[in-house]
C-alpha cells in the first residue's frame, strides 16, 4: 500500500492510498461524508490484492485526510477531485470504478471523460442527490436555505458540522440535466437495495429506464437486491465480487 498526495485546482492536497497491480485496477469513490477507508473499501482492497489487481481510494478536498475546509467545496469540486485521481492512474491497466452513493453519480460522470474506464459498478447511486433533497423539505426551510445560502443536511449529529451551501443544489440540478446527454457505452452494473431508506431505489429505476430509452443497447445491468444499500453482509459482498470478473 502506497500513500499519495495530488494537488487540486486550488493548491490543496488530495490524499489517498494506492496498491499497484497488473491487468486491472479498481478506483473506489466514496459516498457523501464518507472517508476513504470503510468496510467496502477495505474488503475491496484486500480482494484486489488477492487477485493481483491495482486498487485506489482517496478523500475529497475538505474532508477526511485531504486538505481544505468542507464549506469551500461543492459538487463540482468533488468531480474535479475524481478527475485528478483518474488522471494519475490513466497510464495503468483498465479501470473499474466502484462508486458508492454520491460517489456512484460522480463515477458515472467522470467515466464519460476517461477512455481507460471500461467498467462501472454503482452501489445505490445518488443521482441528483441535492436536487432531490431540496424537493423533500418544507417550503419554509427551502426558502431559508436559498436565502441564507447554507443549511445542515439534517439534525443528525453526524451531519451537524457539515453545512451545505445552496450552490450544491444548483450544481446538482445542472449536472443532472447533462447526465444522459453524451454517453460512452461503458459496461455498467447498478446494485441497489430494495429496502434502502437513505437513497430510494426508484432513482436507480428511473435512471436505468431513461438511459435505455435514450441509448438502446447500452450495456446496463440493474440489480435490485433484498435489504438496504450497504452491501456489508457476506452474501452481498460475494455478489459484488462475482460481478467484477472481467480480465481475470
């Protein structure tokens, strides 16, 4: 395992870890307010080592070990961070991006730009996450968010220290309108728990239906599985691992 530091557009360091490997490399992109090392990334890193594949994960600027203040960054900055990391590994073997929650949508977006990405596995992808969030709150709170410019995601203690600017909503909506405009035919698997209470599986259904409608023949496999979105149990991890069989 090798730690790395990359420089973001504002000069702040993006910090991550990498395992060198042959044949294929996996890039794990975390979900919203998730650090790079969790149950999924640890399991995947170990699995890649066993197979002799490369593995890479990182923290976005403003969170985890990377530099910067959280409130200085928005969705477009996190997309830019993914681009910087992908650019640093693009001379290696083909890349499978595994994106979790908001990282799933980021993975989809950057995969359209990098030819080296030839496979996507999206775990409960949070398409238009902030735009959808804005639809679920009261008019009063929505007005306050727009007027003040800042709002907490919710009152959960985990989220209280991470206020979001209204720009997150604006950028989310802007990127969502472009998500299916120009599409590379990258093999894509979506895994989404049927009982997911955090990221509703209807979002993945709508995305899949619209993608196939606009781009018939797109190599998409939507798998709605029992349980929630966390894929932390042994059966779910086994399912996930069996999906990534290309380029053994």
